[in-house]
C-alpha cells in the first residue's frame, strides 16, 4: 500500500477487502442508526432543497445498496470459454508461405479472396512476430488440419470474430488456442482491417486468455491498423465518442470497443516506441493462472492495475493520465490534436457531446449532469469566453466525496489549440476550484471532469453507483 497526496493506492485484493469492510460497516449503520440517519436527512433536505438534496440523494442511493448484511460480490473476470466448433470448409485450406496461417474458404468464396486473405494474414503475423516481437498464436494441434492459425471465410454478421478452441490446460498461465472467422463479402479496406484485427486478437488470446473483450478489441484495432499502415476507423471512433459518460472500457458493444483503440493509440503516442514494447509489456504484465476449480477466469491484475503500477511515480499517476486522455479525446481531429488520434478537419462541435454549453454573458450558471457518470466516464462543459471583456471565469467543482475525481480546465483558441490551462490541482474530498484569467483572444474554456470511481477500475466488474457532480460557473 502506498500513499500519494490525499489518495491511497491499493492492490486488487486490498481494494476488495476494503469494499467488504465498507459494505459491512454500512450495513450495520443501516440497521442500528437508521432513525438518526433519516432525521438528519430530513433536516438537511429542509435546509437545502437544491444541490444539497441532490448530493444527499446520490449518497442515499449508494447507501441503499447495503440495506442488508448479505452483499454479493459482483462477478469479476471472464466466463471460462466452452470451446466453439470449427466451421465446415469445402474449398480446402491455403497455407501461407511462412507456414503461420492457413485460410479456409466456403464453397462460394472465390480463389482471389482466399489468396488476398492469406497474403494479409501472413504479412500481419510476420510484423507481429518480427517487428513487434509478439509470440505466434497459441498452437491448436491439428484441429484445422495442421499447426497453423486457421482463418475461415464464412457468412456471418460481424466482419471478424476470434473464437476460442480451448484453454491450454498444461500452460503455466491462462492462454487460449483460437481460430478466426472473417465475413465472406468483405473486400478492400474492410477485408484488410478485419483480417489484421483477427490475427492480432488471436495472438493476444494466446498470450492472455483473461483479457477483457472490450480491451482486446481495442488493442486488436489499434495494433492491426498500425501493422497494415491504416488510418483509425473513424466510424468506430465516433461510436466511442458517443456518450462519453459511459465507462472507458467496461460493458462496451463491439463497435465502440474497437473505437476505444483511440485510448490505445494515446498510450502509444505518450509512452511507446516503434516496436510497441510498451503495449507488449502491458499484455504480458496481466498474465496469470486461474485455479482449476474457479468458476470464472480470475482477472487480477487487469490492465488498470498494471497502468496504476507503471504510472505510480508520475505526477498525478493514473488519475491524471486518464484525465489527460479525456482531454485528448475531446480535441481529436481538431488543430489541437497534437497526438494525431483522429483524421484532421474536425471542429470541437463534432468531437464529443458536451454536458453543457455556457457563455460569459449568461453567468452565473450551475451545471449538473443529465446522466450521472460511470467510473472512467467523462463529462465536458464548454464556456464561450469571447464576451469576457476583461473578466475572469470562476469555476467551483463539487463531486460526490466517496469517489475519486479529476478535473482539467483549458483555454482554447478558435481552432481548438490549447492556450493554457488552470493549475493541475488534485480534487480533495470532492472539491476543486480555479480562476481562469487572461481570456482575451480565448475562444472558449473547456472543463473536463472524469469520474474515477471507488478505487476499483476493473474493466470486468459491472459499474458501481454512478457519480454525481455539480459545477458552479461565475464571472468576476
């Protein structure tokens, strides 16, 4: 356990013990102190029917989870894959020159598509092993007719799927033998992207079968596009930008999970080199062995545990990194996109959905979220400062104190470039404030609010009670 400022950094087991202790204490209070609590709540409500009541409601919703002594732990980790049957191949198999991949085609798949798929798969697998130094996909024996990674061209809805044959019972850690299914009607760029992501996904599951599906899809999309020299998938990234208050990784559909490749690209731009040694290290650092009698694959440590450990000595640690990414996510595609996370040519209006838009002429203002944030979710508040007329912008943030928060406030010019920001001050017990001066020439101030949850960012655990905040804006 390690203390940094006002926060306490804990390992996964310590966090779960803390949650259990907190839940037990809350249950006891709920039973023995319920009358006093209700009286206090009524008095507080009578004094303040506005913001205080909203904050009390958020606290009450959290306390209501612990109304009894039996508090089930939410399921963590991935279900143990049962193993999927192989598709029927009627065209035989084409083994690539390197012998790494074998492509199988259905009866209606042309030879040119099979050959193109084999060429893409061979190239990607070669780059993964030769340049990025990933291991080959886990061996599957002769399930597909030989030891190669098998790619099947079959009619299906999703462009690419990586299916698990079986977990390797003899391995020292959880890894899976897999095969890849590619939709038969894909051509051109869509086929390149699907095959590349399928090969990467199979290799990742061969390293760590416990990876959260959304994180694996994000990694596959990022590394696959990089291996083929492709631009980011803008459609998937637009889906990822939608509803920014949702979790960064957890409980995403497949398309928006692929759009979370923006987060992987951010990590590469900030920490990695051409051979992706940082991403490779992240993949290996999460491996572990699940006991044979466990009902699910144990996911400790997960990707956030590893990032928290790696970034523990950086100013602000993982909390500041996630806040900086949320800012970069908002600026992606604008002229302020210094990390080139998206295709250029966008304005800030087209990047993310703000929680509120305010102007200096209509202050003071009180902003609360329409939909409460889930852990690792983000809210954006934009304040048009063109009518500042020498005035300063005052910001007061109030968040539910039982959660961790991060807040960034930046000045932006008309093209979206950053012109300065408020000092990087930690949110202490849910409170943060800043004064934004020197607003001449500033188009707007963008406030980025990140809900960092209850000390557990596990991508496999269902979100806890969503967080509530209020942001007070005034001019002086």
